[in-house]
């Protein structure tokens, strides 16, 4: 999973292009569901993710839930 936060030095389309390259290289040789490429862009946070404690926990929960879903866990 790629996670991208809004920064004035890095525009959102740069990680999007990188994710597309990963998808193009991973899809032809897909053998299981672990080759998924997810790009999550947060346009409201700073360069180092959310500064609010609860928003940071919400981001971590999203990451763990995506990983568990990718591994087939419920």
C-alpha cells in the first residue's frame, strides 16, 4: 500500500504515476491477492501524516484493516 499525504514539495500525481508503474509490473505475474497496489491520498494532512492523535490512529487502523483484507482475514 502506498500512502501519500499532501506536501507542497510533492504533488499528488507523482505517487500516482509510481503506483501505476507498480500496477503495470505486478498485474501480468499475479499469482495471489498479495500483489494489490492501493494508493491512498490525504489532501488535508501535512508532510508527515496527521498530527491529531485520533486521526493518526484512524490511519493506522485503515492500514491494518487493508492488510488483513489482502491476506484474506476477516
